[in-house]
C-alpha cells in the first residue's frame, strides 16, 4: 500500500512562501531597530513584499468574496484587519497578522491531510488491475471489466480484484485493510476470497462471483465516501452558530470602531485599531475547522479497525447507546450448525434425515445447510417441488407427491401436527409427512470465542442492558444467554416480532439515550433500519444490511461493536472539549481586544493558537486503542 504524504505540493509551496515572508519581515524589524539611517520607505516596501508574498491568495479570495456577497468569511476579515492596520501606518502589525494567519492555515491543511490520510489509505485497497484468463491466456484489465464467472489469477503480493471462490491454489491472505486484524488468514480451494485482501505467499486462481460493483471493496469505498456527507447535531450547531455569530461580531466591530468614538468624542485611530483587532479575533475558524475534523478523524480511525461508520451523526448516536440488542445466529454464535442427534418416529434415523435433507436442500439458511451437509448420500432435488420457505418457521414442500414440513414448533402447530417436544439443548427441526409426525433433528450452534468478552466490554462502557432476540427455542436461547452473560433474551420470535421488541425497547429508553441493534447482515434489515443505531456485522456482502445499517463491521467479531462505542464516546468527548475551549478563549480575547489590552498581532496569535490546539486535540479521536 502506498503511504500517503500529509504534506502535499500545495502545502510545500505555502511553506516556502511563508519562509520568504518571514525572513523579509524579520529583516524589516531588524532594520527598524538597529539601522536608523535607512530610509523608512525601504522597511515599508519590505513589509509590503512580505505581506503580498504570503497573502496574495487571501487578498484575491477576499475580493472574490465581495462580488459573491460573502462578507463574513475569514479571508475577507483578515484582509480588512491587515490592510486596515497598514492604512493606519502600522505596517509591521498588518504584515504580522497575515503571516500568522497563513501559518495557521498551513497547520490546518496539514492537519486535514493527516486526518484524511486514514480515509484515503482505504482507497488503496482497490486493485489497479486484474489478471483474467481469457482464451487460455492471462490478460491484464481493469477490475470493472471482469465479468461474473471469469477466472482471475492472483500472485504473491497482489490484491484480490473481485470477490470469488478459490478454484486452484491455497495460501495466506492479508485481511488487515478490510478487518483491521493483523494476522493473515489461510484460504484453500473452495474458500471464498474477498476483494481488497492481499495474497501473501502463493499463486491462486479465483472464480469471480459477481462484478466489481458488487464486490466487498466497492461497497467499502462507497460507504466511506458517503460517511462524509452525514453531519452530526454538533456539526450542525457549529454551522448555525457561525452564521449568527459572525454577523454579530461584525456589527460589534462597527460599534467599537465608529459609534463609540463618534458618541464619546474619542480618538478614531485608537478605536478603529481596536475594532480591527476585534475582527481578527472574531474568526470562528477553531470551531468551524476542529469539530468536523474531530468527527472525520474518528471515522478514519474506526475504518482502519474494520468499523465503517456512516457519518458523524452515527458517531453521536453511538456515544449515547445504553441498550444493546443482539441477533443470535451468526452474531453471538458462529452460525456453523451441525446435527447432534436424530429422534425418529415410526421410521429409521437415515430415513428421517433423507426426508429433512430433501426438504431443506432449496434453502440457504444455515440450519438447512447443516442438515444437507449431514446427509452422506446424493440428494435428488428433482423430486422436490412447490417449495415454500416460511420466515421464522421452516420449509413446506412436495417430495414425490407427499407434503413434507420441516421446521420449528410454530410450523407444526400451523399445520396441525402433533409433535414431541425435545429436551435437548439446541435448535430442533420437526419433520412431518402428509400431516403425520416423522420425528425431529437437533441442530447445535457454538458460541463465538469473544462473545462473552464483548458483552463484558459493553458493560464496562456503561451499557445498562443487553438483550438477545432469536427465533430459536427457549432452552437454546437460555443456554446461549448463560454462556455470554446477556441480561435478557426473547425466544420463538418471528422477524416481525423482533421489530416489535426493538420498538418497545426504544420507547422505554430515556431521553437522549439510544438503542443499538447488532445483526449478521443477512435478514435483519428491518430491525437495523428501525433501531437508533443499526450495526451490520460481517454484512458487507448484503445490500439490504449495508443500506439499513448505520455501522458496518467488516468481520464477525462482536467485540468490534464495543470498540465502535468506545471510539464514538472518545470522539464526542474531544468535540465537546474543542467547542468549550474555543468559545471560552474566543470570548475572553474578544473582551481584551475591545478594551484595547491585546494588540492585533497578539489577537491573531491567540486565534491561530486556539485553532492549532483544537485541531491537534481532534487527532486524538483516531488514536483509541485497538481493543475496547
């Protein structure tokens, strides 16, 4: 991956201009102090040269703003203040104002580039080209030109261009740019490789499962680009504050510079200087720059850890989460089901497994796939017809003319079939044939290694309640809740029941507090959209999840949810610090400027200093530790 340079060509040019201006300014000051015989015109010309070298662009922007009727931005204010000082004969102060202002702008640009670095670094996960086998020959082309089903070749050190299945070769793949995990992942023939990861030590052939626009890397880049357009309430407050604040201080400056000396018969020159100093201090750049930069830095820091946050409004909502709701399968558990026992009625175990495998062969649900995998023989899918998959219940189909139902207790009750309850812990799939009960199969799922640690981390962050929602049986849900430390659970839920449960939790949450729902990104889109903060875990491959979620985790670790909350709290804390610090210093220096205690250069220094400190503080939002 290329390393981004936080100092671009434009910043280098500005630095050299500032260096030359600074040297000319120092020469002018030294001449005025130690060389009495030098004509004053020489020092004045040096000041003007120093001023124009670093301030020409500011003057140009200020003039353009007049024609665009944008009279309240910092370029215009700095032009008025610095030129006004020079017209009053204080060339040193006018020059110092512009040099300090441009120095502050340089720090701002470098800070913005540094914050943007973590975002633009993500753009490097897009491969520049793909090796495609066409007519038996390797051909280089753009990833966008690769078609579904084509075979791409990935050599050591190259990025995988599109999502696909490895059809030849195996090796270790660097997933760090996608998931934030430093350890490589071993992939073999038959495994799925995602675009953006780097092949480390072998040559692999991968069959593209879709076009580039559908790939993981394309989805991540789209999410990151969209994240910058969503503003938080804090940012909206700063925008509104600036629009009201700036005209008010312009009016106050006019009162200080014109009304006060006219009414009280005071010295115009002294009060105009005070008004100009007041204008310099009034620039709200510390607020306008540092607060959005704080959120931007937070989004960038999260993205480096495999947490894609859709804008600063999502950060603000994340920081207020008090209730966390989990889906079970694929979120707290691995979603890797296996058959643990078979309890037939009237038929043999193999016959019951045959019937169930035939019925489930058309479903992509993890439970259905586990039954199909447990079936050792060939499944004659052509004998299956009229398949209906009932969400939250199971499968109804026709097999060789017989009506087969395979699903949970709800399906059996709906079909009027008398069934036997099972005491085993796990997911129970009951099977009936033409309304007659054939037995049941018990499927077991395993809890993810870090699920319990994730729940503990959430509670350490101040989360008051954790809830698990599942369509699974009561006993299975209770067992998972005990293993993970979940506070509450709801079992036997249909998809619409999950929506009702989350809605109820939202209604019972205190003012300003939010409810976060975490799902595996496959079938949880309605709940993700409903919750205050929807988190799709490992959901990059799901269009519905990406569209509905506020946060997308690029891997399947529930611990990342705790890290997302921790980083959002840290980001909001820093944003509030910047707001309080900037407003407090700004008001204090405005008072000093109005009273004539602070000279203009000191006002500029204070303004720039506050901005630099606030911007430097904003970097901390991307520096949270990697673990929650």
